């Protein structure tokens, strides 16, 4: 064992992050479209744990990991939630809101059907919990996955397999949606729609000016940390109080719910969403917490990775089928369906990239879709978890 205390453990995780990021920038390759840097970090950290670079039997290392899990994950939820402005969401109108609701329904339906077909073959504990966490990530993002996994006590094996599955599914799906742009004329003719309405809605949305990361000041960082940690502290006080009256819902679930609620309220009614560095810290924390969450995982955990991948393909096929049918019935153009899909499956960071290939009008709408997903992802995932347990 090379790592003997929590400080060394943190240092190695940070160096893995820096090393992989530097290497990928220094030696760019098309392979990163299918094997993203974050997946490389994931596999390196799993290998480190498997081959004894550290061990969670070491009290200092394990306590450091638990401390990060208990406090950094709720803080990550704040970082994402505080970027949400409900007033901007209302501007997209009922038709586009309906598209995203159909997206959520398609993911939930895909998860439920896939659970009954393959759930018994996964060979892990708490399969409903794994599907719930997976749903949270597919509707929202990694912050929702971590919140659900921590809130319901999903084991390391289930969390690791879900994380691996998401990274394996996301890039190919994103590539497929970009290639699908060639089918826009055919699909829109089939559904008898045009993009004039989308362009009109996009024109009415006030797009926020992107902030230059270089302009971040120490005040910005301390403001984000101060407000964020205060929100986490208040939520962790409220969670156990509410939990006393709801024995079937863990206190930690209530705590995460309040973090989400308070963050969205701050993002909607204050100017904190404009603070420089909020998005940058959110992205950085998401990547770092991925490594923390898989740092106690052994390679043997992925014995059923093939079955998980089949589950992922099944969910995406059901999702695509439902979206195509909904598009026909509601007369929705292909570009709108695609950005709703990538905003859910890929999240707010990747949605604008795909949206740009379909036209400038879709970019601002895709950002709003991503924000909606982050806001409701935890609740959608918890809903699937309780639904599957009930069934």
C-alpha cells in the first residue's frame, strides 16, 4: 500500500485528474469521443484500489472519502441547482415543456421495462436503487446520481456499475444524435412541423452572457463556498427533523431535497447564478466526485458490465421510440426532440454542443432543458426507486 493517510489519498486523486486532463489536451485524439477523459480517470482510480495503491481498511483514507461524500456531494447539488432560473424555464412555453416531460416519461418507462427484463440478471444488491440512481443521472446529471445513491444507501458495487454504464452510453448516444441531423428534413416532413415556432420562442429568451473563467475573483469563490455550505448545513439540519415523521423516507433524502429546493430558489430570485465560477466549480466537482465515488471499487465489481450495457441499450431504444411517436402525435420537430434527449442523457454541459448542430435557435432552449433535468432528476430517480420497490 503506497497511500497511508487521507492527505496522500486526496493528492493522488487530484494528480490523476490533472494528469489525465493534461495528457488528453497535449495529445488530442478522436478516441476521446468514445472514451472520454472522465472514463479514463474512473478506470485508473478503480485499478489503484484493486491493486492496493490504497485500501479503505485504512481509517484515515476511508474517513476522508466519507467526509467528501457527506459534504461535497450536497455542495455539488447546490452548484448545479443555483444555476437554475425557473422564470427562464417558463418562457419556453407549454409545448416545449411538454417535450421534456415526454423525455422524462420515456426514460422512466425504459427503466421500468428494462428492470423487469434484465433486473434479475445483474447479480448486485439493491437493483431498484441502481435503476433509481441511473434514472436520476439520465434525467439530470451526475449530481443527481450521487444524491440518490447516498440518500438511499446504494452500495459501492451498484454505484460503480451505473457510473461505468453512463460513461459507456453517453458518448455514442451524443454522436448518434449529431449524425441524426441529416434526417431532419425527412422527419419534419413526416411530422408536418417546421422550426418557425422554435425560432420565435428562442428569440424571446434572454440568453445569459457567458463569463470568462479568467475573471473569477477570490470574492466569487468565497461567496459560492459561503452560500453553498450554508445551504448544505441548513438542509442537513432540516432533513432529520422531517425524517422523524416519514420513516419510509430516509432523512438524507429530505436533506438532498432541501438542498435542491433552496438552490433553485436562490438561482431564481437572486443574482447568485451570475457569480463567476459557479459553472466551472460545478463541472470540476462533478469530475472529482466521480473519482471519489469509485475509489473504493474493485475491478471484480464489473463482472456483469455486459448485462448493464445491454440494459443501457434497451433503455435508449425505448426512449427513442417513445420520443419519435410523441413527435409525430404532438407535431414536434426533430431538433427539439434531440436537444431534449441530450439535455437529459448528457446534461447541461453537452446539450449546447449538440444543439448547435441543429441551429442557433436551439442552443438557449437546450440550456434550459438541462437545467430542468438537474432540478427534477433527483425526484425522478427516487420515484423510480420507490416504484420498483413497490412493484
